[in-house]
C-alpha cells in the first residue's frame, strides 16, 4: 500500500479504498461467528438437534405418559443442554436411564429431567 503511494503520490484515494476493502473482508469473515454467538445469547435450539424427533423418542419410552416443558439450548459453542419434565406411570429409574440414553444419542450430555 505505502509503495503505491510512494511511487504515485497522486493516488491518495487508494488508502480509503484499501481500508474499505479490508473492513468488508473482516465483516464477511466474522459473520458466521457473530451469528453463532447470537444464537447462544438468545438460547435458541441448536441447529443440529431435531426437537420434534427428540420429543417423539422421549414420548415413545415405555412408561412415559407425557413430556412437557422440553427446552434445548447451547450453554456454549457445541455444548447443548436439555431440560424437560416427564410424567411416568412407574419404574422411574429405568425410565430416566432410557431418557438419558436418548439424550446422549442426540449429543445432549448436560440434561436436567424432572419426574
């Protein structure tokens, strides 16, 4: 940049143009990071998790009568968490183990399941 201005001092417009180009490149390259950060800040459901399929698989566990207040969000980048309330007929321990296994299949390692 400075070499161009050294040999062509009349090209002073090149400096703001160069600054604008670099600024646009920085904005474009950080857009994905800003989008991911925003999704974490608003506690949205991670894109990689199909919440309807997760609810369906939890409801299909033998002994579960209902799944309520199902929430999935990111604690940090690639660290999703789950919180839900399940209603069971009986065998609470076996039902919780099955629910935790399904959550692990969806890569949900931080779960809070109320019975």
